[in-house]
C-alpha cells in the first residue's frame, strides 16, 4: 500500500486560504514519510511538545491501520470487489478497476463498463461514500451494507461473455442491447421518444460497426437501412450472426466504393469554359472553335456539330445561344458587356484596351454575358403559352430507381448547397430535418409540397404601378397616402386622385 500525509490549519479569520498547509506525496515507505512529517511540524512550530511526543509512534498503530478490525476489512477486499471513489462520483477508470478490466486490453468492451456505470440501482438499494472512499450499497429493508453492486454479477458475466465471443457475436449482442434499450425507453416515455432512425441511434450503430461518421459521411444512408433491417429481425425473432457478418462486408464494400470513387478523375464541365476569364471556347464534339452553347445539353458546340447532334429526337427542340464575337479582336467570344458604351468584349480586350478609354471618375463595372441562360426558361417565367413544363429531377430519379421510394433518406438534388455532411431524418411528427454529425447541428427546410410557387406578374398591373410611381416622382403635389392603394388586391386605380 501507499501512504500520504496531509496537515492543514485553517485560517482563524474564516478565509479560504489555510494558515498552514503541508502535503507529502504518496509513497510506500510509511516510516520515512512519517519521520519527514514530524520533522516539518517541529521546524514550523505548528504543534506543541506534548503533541509531537504523542505523534512520535508507529503510524500504523497510531491511525488504526494495524487494528485487527481494519486488517479483517483489508482481507475482505481481496475477495469482495470494492468501488473506490476519489471524487464526488466514481470515474470510468474506477469502474474499470471495479470490474477487474483493463482500459487498453478491454477497450472494445468499454460499452459494458459504461452501461454498468449508468445503470440505476434497484429498490430498495441506495449508495453512499463510506470510509476509505469506498462506495457502499445499503439495503433499506434489511439495513445491510455491502461493497458489492446489486448488478455486479450480471455485468461481470457480460464482460466475460464478450471476451470469449467472436467479433460477429459481440456486435450481435450490442445491437440486441441497443434495440432492447430503445423499447424500454419507449415504454417509459412514449410521447418524447424519438424514432429509431435518428441521429442518436445512427451514431450508436456506427460505433458498433466501427465507422467514424465525421470521416465517412457516406455511411449514414447504409446505417439507416441496417437499423430498419435489425429492428424487423428483432421483432420477428433473434438476430442472425450471419446477417451481422454480411453487414460488416457491406460496410467494407461501401468504403472500397468510396475509395475508388475518390481516385477517379473528375471530367471537366464543358460549361466551365464560359466562366473562364479569356481565351477561346472549343467544341466538345470535334475540338474546333465553338460557335454556340446549348443550355439543355450544357455543351459548347460548333454549328456543324450542333446541327448533326440535334437533328432528331427531343434534341431537335433545343435552342442554342450563339456566341457574340468580341467588338475589338473579332476572334474570341464576348463575355463582358460595358455598362457605358454597351459594347461587348472578351475579358482580355476589355481589361487591356477598352477599360483604359472609360472615364475613371465613374468607376464602371462590366456585366457578365450569361450564355447558360435558356430562352425557354425566360418564356416560362413570363408565362408564355408555348413554354414547356419540365419534371422535377428528384421525381424523375424516384421513378427511374424504385429503391429510392423505399429508403429513409432520398438523395439530395444536384442544385442543393447542403453537401454530403447533412443527412435527412424525420421527427415524431414526421417533419423532415437535416443533421450534421460533424458540427452536431440540425436545421429544417420546407418540404417540396409545402413550397408555393410564385404567381405570375400581371403585366397590366405592373405597367400601371410603374406609371403611378413615375407620376409620384415627377409631381410636386402633396402625397395623398390614404388614397395610395398599392399592396391591396387588384391593380391601383388610374384616376387622377390615385396619382
């Protein structure tokens, strides 16, 4: 055993800082540490001569360590396990020592120790911190006190069973316990119980299968499917070890697929040529200088290739956006429009030549020419009767892949800005929300069926409103605010009083 000597004289005025304090570190030489303690007390003149003579004895007898009752208690600790508590409550290391487990050697079975530490005492037991910082358990019916936790034998056997079992059997045992805990919590508080497919249980299943969700966000959808399958097997009967083995293989296959996907080179988007500063734009088909851009296809093409590729099928209805040649070089396509002269120039000609001829005090900035803009979309926004109606890409993907209709999380549309780290879940009310395992943040977005489309603008009403605003800007008469009807149903009146 190791020993420590602590002596403190409190402040006579009641302050927090003691008037005298002495702490000697832990050591196994009790005689040496006791001799040093007496020497310090004598040098500091903290104790009287009679007190020093009283303390000048064998410390084992002086403090009752050599007492027969104390020795019998020490012998008992060699047979009956005891839980030491050096703080306000036992730490995880002390629970490991209580179960005679090693933190490094039994790291895979840490969940057993954590479950043991979190389990509630059954009635009529209560716990308290006894002599020697040992946790004692009191039976309030029989008034008997013991060092042994009421569930010690259960968790000790569970730990030994995990040590003897295979990896698949160990995972099967943990999954069974997770599903059992979920049902127990549901019976206790059904109204506030979250669905099984939730961030909490996805994280638990990821820990069981050895997946790190922060580094492997692509595993979330697979883990959701596993939760659904394990829950169904749990209610139909016992989980099969072979199913667990297949799940481990699926996890490894998903990692291999992701590794291969990351090594594959990304193909350059032909439309990126339009975003570059200067230079020529080339046809994606033949490699010659392109003359137009197809918004529906998303490709830059020359006139010959566009005519050849759009001769039949639905591509015949595509409308190209022809490139405007630069007003200076006549070679490169114009990508910028001057807001002063309204001329169209390529990036090089504008910055090196045309910008030098503009008045400097105006601080003019050019406008970017958007060749990606589709004329069909413009007609659709203006309410043209010939505008085509296109299907939502997410709906098209669901019709093409039946599995997407049955899975818990649907793939995010291509135009989303959330990224792969945000994952879809549903709360108790069935409302969709998104969760980020890296930042532990959650957010809600309106569902697609709840988004109302913007009503088309009435051209007559817009023209009348602009006319009224124009008259108000030019008129010097007082503004009759009560007669101003903008914001109400219907267009504002055209009479002179409304102006």
